[in-house]
C-alpha cells in the first residue's frame, strides 16, 4: 500500500511512523510538505529559546530516515499537486496540514499598521520562509510599548521574546537578522491582556513562571486582578494546574519591582475594544470585564487607554479548507469520524485526517501522536476490509513533479539543509542557525 501524508508536522510524522511500524499491511509512505524543510510548528512555532522542546525534532527526524518513508518537500498540495493527482498515485491520503491561519479580534482598528497576528510574528522570529521580514524590521526598531492580546502559551512565548534581552536569545537558532532586529528594538513595556481572570487562563505553569525570571524585565500584576470570585476560587481549589498558576500570579502581585529596564504588565479581566492611531496604532482602548455566574465575560464600561505602537493578537490559530473536501467553518477543522474524513456523516473513501486539522489547535506535541495512531488504525482497518481503491498510477508522483518542473526536496536534500544550518550556527558559536530564505534552502538542499 502507498500512502501520502500531507504535512510534515508532528501529526504527519507520527502517522508515517505508525504506518511503517506495523507489519500487517506492507506500506510505503510519502510525507509531502509545501516547505523545503520538515517539522511544521515544531520548527516554526515552538519558541526558539525552548531548546528541549524543540529537540523533539531529533525524534521526528529519525522517522524520516526509516525505510519505507520519503520526505517530499517544497510541494504544495492544492497548487503543485491536486488531491485528484494524489488519489491516482496513492491508496490513501492522510491530511495533517495543521491550522496556519489566525482568529480575529473583531474590533475597530484591528488592521492598523503595527497590529499583527501572533501567527505572523512567531513565523518571523522562527525564520519561516514566507514571513514578512520587511514589516518587522520596520515596526520593531520604532516600538517602545507592546500589547499582547491573549492568555495562552503562544501569548506567553511572544511576551517573553519581546521582553528578553538579545543576550538571553543569542544561543537559539533564530536567524541572525531576527536577533539584530530584536536588539534594535527599545521596547520597555509589554502588556499581556486576558479578558478573563487568572483562574481561566490556559497557561502551563512552567511557561508562566519563566516570565517572572527574566534578566531584564520585572513582572507587574495589579492586586485587584488576583482577587478571585467564588467560582474561580473553587476552580483554583479543585484543579491543580489552575491553583499553581494562581499561586504564581499572586506571588507576582506581591513582588516589589527590582527596577529592571523592562516591565511586563500582566492584566486580567481586560479586553481590547478598539485600536487607535492615524498611520499606525498608538493606543489600545481596554475595557475592564467581569465574570458572570454562568462563567462568561461581560464588559463593565470602565475604560483605560494603554499606549502601544505594537499589538500582537494571539487569540488562536485556525484551520483552512483543502480543495473540495468538506470543512467545518465554525470549528475550522475537517469533519471526521475516528480520523476518516466524512461528508454529511458518510466516510469519504481514501481520505483521513490527524493533528490540528482534525481536532483544532489544542494539546501538546505528544497529543498528536495518540491522535495520529488512532487515525492510522482506522486506515489499516479499511485497507484490510477492502474499502480502499487501488491507485491508477502507483508511484506516479515523481514523474508528475518532474513533468511540472517542481523542485522536490528529498530526505537527502533535507539532510543537506540540516548540515548547512548546523555549519551556519557553528560559524557563530551556536548549535544551529535557521536558514530563512526559500531559495537558499533550495540551494542548500542540492548541496
Ligand atoms: C507558537 C506555537 C508554539 C507552540 N509551542 C509548543 C510547545 O512549546 N510545546 C508543545 O507541546 N506544543 C507547542 N505547540 C503546539 C504544536 O506545535 C502543535 O501541537 C503541532 O505542531 C501540531 O501538529 P500538526 O502536525 O497538526 O500541524 P503543524 O505542525 O502545523 O504541521 C503542518 C504542516 O503541514 C504543512 N502544510 C500546510 N499546508 C500544506 C499544503 N497545502 N501542502 C503541503 N503541506 C502543507 C505545513 O508546512 C506544516 O509543515 C505550539 C504551537 C504554536 C503555534
């Protein structure tokens, strides 16, 4: 059996591993990615200063090197190759292309210059080939006060990157131009805004704590923000993770600032209602909120203006549709049952999903493993029951790509890029430096 996996993030690689690790059905897997390099958000999302989490790449890389697995990078499904093409070349297709779009705040001024989506900012500092380098090189050196909207781990990553000194980031694989631009920024104040209380924020305690341990930034919390209503207090009592987060935030509220050159203002029960400015955002209008007994949030009408020349909106990632396959607009995922793509409740033969495009942008990297294994179990059951149709041109993808003039980056090509990034890093005393330019990645792939 030949299977195409669309997307080389963790879910795609875990799916490929599950396929080649079983012996009931002999399988060959091609992992196709629109980028010349593998690993999806492990490379272009996970914070570069979280070296141990990023080292998951080593485990994922071992799968790419397994017999029966090929990496086909620089191939975009939807433009270089269609799903119909893939159907002709493979017995089954597993869609693991993630959730790369951003959710909107839906407030006036959201599109002002200086207001950016966390997806774009993160892509830039991780060296994504499609990142808008010019935009951040223009915005950051002239920014002094930033507002980060959202209280999840991505918002915490963004806040930390903005508040860290370059000395604290120098050892990472961030591209040199990113480090230089961050160094040229003079941001003294970063506001992290959450519309609910500290008990409702979806931080992990370890990531949260780090904000209070930065060399050059004090963390400031208003005591009123840590006064819990009865529902939140009960939540902090019953859920250990919530209780630990609340303890960390309480400790910050009691801390005296050490007079460090930067400040992180963590604000709860605060929602942005308008971004103001002429050519560029200069003010965020924030409304104080309160929690209702039903657990939702309502405005109090009490307004505050926060000066900000950079606003990073971190209110969630969102999936996008793929060609003519069904798509749930409300939740931003491909409808499925046990990983089988469904249309009006009926399985669409030969198509499967795993990872963020299956269940939405939730969970940790490891969550995608269990998820991918479950999808592969459905696929193997279908293969054994004869529910899959034979490909008409098995193995035809190579000829098709050559015919269309697509430069495919193979596993060996990726290995060359890997070596080139390690060599670039070594030249600056680092373990690795990310190559951000697509042409340079392609040149490195050729060796
Ligand atoms: C900013 C950020 C920080 C994170 N930090 C952590 C963390 O510290 N710890 C943790 O456990 N988790 C973290 N996560 C979550 C983790 O990264 C995800 O759970 C995981 O990457 C989702 O895997 P995936 O394979 O479904 O999608 P992705 O990792 O997004 O992979 C999708 C792949 O599909 C490719 N693709 C997209 N469209 C096409 C197409 N048309 N054709 C071909 N290929 C395509 C993409 O290029 C990409 O390589 C973080 C996420 C983000 C956004």
